[in-house]
């Protein structure tokens, strides 16, 4: 997050935005099952939790 004239703006790259959408779409397809979503994405469950935590801050 950076500030411009006192207003916070998000610094999210298009790649980060695409990753976020992919994760959320996959979670929806897996009915919220994080373990299944992580397997579908080819990442560990811990990595999925870390990414969700990161994107929650945005």
C-alpha cells in the first residue's frame, strides 16, 4: 500500500490479481474445501493459507 495525497491506494500487479482470482475461483469450485483447492492448484495447504492471508490484506 502506498499513499498519494493522504489516500491509500493498492499496489496490486496484474499477475497478483490473476492469482487471487484463480485462488478464489478454485475455492468456489471446491465448495470452500481448502485442502482440495490447494491440491487442484498444485500448492501446499500452508501456501494456500499464506496467499489467502496476503490477499485479505489487500
